[in-house]
C-alpha cells in the first residue's frame, strides 16, 4: 500500500511538472479556454442579456473541449518512450499509476481552468449569484471529465492519429456531466436549490472515478501487449 | 369510444417513413449478403490454391 | 459456453436456423403490414399518422436490443476471450446503427405533422441520438485498429463503458427536457394501447427481430470468412 502510494505521488509530481514546463498541455489548454470563451461575444453579439443567458453553458462547453484537447497526450508520450511499460511492471501495478496520471491531468489542466473561470464569468456577464456554483460545478465536473476521458485516451494510445477518434468516443459520455453542471449554475442564478444538481453531478463523478481507472488500465494493458 | 378528432392527410409522411425504412434495411441486408458471398468465395479459392500447392509438392 | 466457440459449429447452427428466420420474417412482415395498413383503426388523436408508429416503435426497440447484444457479447469476449463473441459485436453494430437512424428518421417524420417540427431537443429523441453516436464510436474503433484481435477487445471495453453510461445518459437527458410521451406498451400496469393497434405493432416487432437474426447471421459468416482469409494469406506469405 505504501509503495503504491509513493509511486502515485511521484507520478503526479512528474506529470504536473511536465504539464507546466515549456510547451506543456497545462498552459496551452488554459490559453485555449480563455481565447475560445472570448470568441462567443463576437459570434452571438455583445448584448449583456444574451451573454448572461448563455454564460454557464459556454464556459462549461469550452472547459469540456479544453479538457478533451489535452487528453490525447495523457498516455501517449509515456507510451512512445516506453516508460508506460516500466510503470505497468512496477510492483504497485498499473491501476495506481493510471489513477495518479488522471489526477495529474486534472491538476495540471482542469484545476487552473476552474480557478480562472470566475474571470471568464465576469467577461460573460454572469450574475453574482452564479459564481460559487460555477467554480464548484466545474471543480466536481471536470474531475469526471478527466476520469472518463482517460478511457478514451487509453483506447487510442497506440494510434497515430487518435485525437479525432478520441473525441468521437468520449463526447457522448460527457453529456450527463455537462447537463448537471450547467443546470446547477442556472438554478443558482435563479435563486433555486442547487443541491440536487450538485448531488447528481457528484454521483456521476463518483461513478467515473470508480469505472475510469479500471477500464483505462485494461485498455492500456491491451495496447502494451 | 373516442371520437376521431384528427382526420388530416398524412399519406406523404407515411409513404416516406415506410420508403426510407425499406431502402435502408434492404441496403444493409444486400450489402451484408454480397459481402458474405464474396468472402466465402475468396476463402474457398485460397483454400483450393493451398491444396493444389500441397499436391504439387 | 465453449460449445459455441467453434466457428464451424456456429455456421452449421446458423444455417439450420436461417430458413426458419426467413419464414418468420416473411410471415410476420406480410401479416403485420396488412394489419398496419388495412386492418387497424385510425387513432382518434394521431389520425392516420399512427401507422408510422408500426415501424418507428420496432426500430426504436431494436436499436436498444442490438446495443444489448453488443454489450453482452463484449462482456463474454473480455471475460472468456471468446473469439465468436468479439465477431458478434462487430457484426451487430451496423445493423443497430441502421435501426437507430431509422428510429430517428421515422420519429422526425411523425413529429412534423404531430408536433409541428421535425426535431425537438426532447429527452427521448436526444438520448436516441446519443445512442447513435455511441454506435458510431464503436464502429470507428473497429476501423481504427489493424490488429483485429486488439480492435475487438478495445471495442468491447468501449461497449461496456457505454452500457454503464446509457442509463445515466437516459435519465440525465430525461431530467433535462421532456416532451415525448411516456412508454405506453411496456408498462408494469399493463399496456395502454388497444389490442387492435397492439397486434400490428407486435407483428412488425417480430418481423424486425427476424430481420436482425437473418442479417446478423450473414454478417457473422462474413466476419468468420474474413478472419479465415487473413489466416490463409498469412500462411501463404510465410510459405508454410
């Protein structure tokens, strides 16, 4: 138990450092998030009421796409240079490594995005009542996105151009998180109870946390054969 | 017994529905059957080729 | 389980079932169509357009049934490494995708006169659309990998993940927006549909089921032969 814990910590540290080193996925998905959200006022017009209406949905959809864009490198770099083989053979086994890599992905790409989201809410004219729920729902929801996305990343790891296929596999599975993430923010804005939405969102995240690593690990074992 | 309140003419929609269902299901069936026959012939040809080689040898 | 693992035995069994499936298909299709067009009443609300239901509802049922076939065979393929189970998923997927697409198209053609629009973002429509996307993803992963054995197991993992997600998607989408009427045939307290409309529906449902069996067996045999060809080619090249 202790050994696998130590491996998990070291994998997380390594991946987060890599994600934030020069040209890492962390900085890039954060920039993408920022730029893509600012495109919407140009597309739909700058009327404050319109922006208020679409703000939760736009921020959530763009956060989802930012997560998706960084996913295809989740296991690929390690697969190509062979370190995934070493990690799979480590005494701890593949499962803790997979969990660690998913958590590292979340910390390096989604967490900064969650922290930056209030600023984008400001740009999108999000009402004051929505901010707490925006940050909360993104924090819980993006965790599910990383865990579900990991399955797609693991299935496409051995493919040279797996990125498009990855989106096709993963996007339908993202829909429940998106629905409850956005309805929760809408409820908060309208002054309604947010607990049911948050609870359902958390339930989906829990299912993803249980299911994601198991499916990812078996997909990676398949690719390593 | 309920009285029929809707007596509109929907024959166009009905014809189109049944037409599309027929075309799509027929296409899937024909495509599958043709593919299956082609694969069977190829497998048999390969097997025959193999057999004749073995006999030649 | 391994009784069915032998492809030759499976083909023999399929050849035995095939004529019966064809007879059932032709019989139920003929009788079902006769009932649907000539011997079933006009719905007091839907009018003549109720006749679209006799293909729409079976297609929608089959779209879910086929996914269940894929999910079960994926489970068998992963747990017992059963070679035919992998092939079964691959053979069923295009048929299921076709049923799903037909459920969507006929639903749209029914919706236009009834709801006044081809498409609404209603719970059921949306979840069937997502089911169609899941079929596309499943078929895409088969295409994307060269190694058939590996592709089969990757697709099986995806199908199982999808099968866990389908209830979640369904219920989240229903929560999100709902206009579609609730299920009226498959209900615990008995059907709310009159027998005169139930009969054509069931006949057509059996016909669709028989169609699935026929085409599914053709596709199974196609995949079995394709694997055989691949093995023979390999032996040819290696000169053994």
